[in-house]
């Protein structure tokens, strides 16, 4: 992939979500597998893919949620996150649309709260 602007590092290209996941740390792979299970059970029609160097899920080719991996955590992000009702105040971020939840351990995966967020974008 080409860098967005001169001097920017090149984004690594992946042919599949599985390939992207294999490139993550072992700890993050465990978290990603747990999130995959959650998404497949809650939104089975979402399709996993890679967009903009991140694992994500789409519905009818529209990006819905993503996972951004850092060395010590992953973010479960919602492309339309700013429009979601978030009574537990889990979502972070200040971009116009995108919001995310930081996940450092499996205990951070709040299935009822994440389900409520995900169902708002089905």
C-alpha cells in the first residue's frame, strides 16, 4: 500500500483477517479470538476483513467495527461510535465519528455492554 503522505510509514497489507491476526502478539491474538467469537455470535452476518491495516467487520461492504492492535492492548472500535448510546461510558475518542474501547485483558470484554453497543449498528 502507498503511504498516505510523504514521510508517513507504509501500512502493512494483509490478504485476510486471519493473516492480520497471526501478525499480532500472542496476548493480543487471545483477545482478538474472544472478540471474534463475540462478533460471530452477536452479528453473524458481519464479514471479517482488513481495512486500513486493521482487522474489521463489514456489513454489505460498510465498515462497522474494527480492532486496532497495540503492543499491550487492543481497541474494539465502532466507526459510528459517536452516535451510540453508551450508558456505561465505555467508549473513548474524540474523532467526529469513531469511538473505541481499550481491552487489555479478557476481563475487559464486557459482553452485555458490548452487545448493547453492537446491536445499535446492526
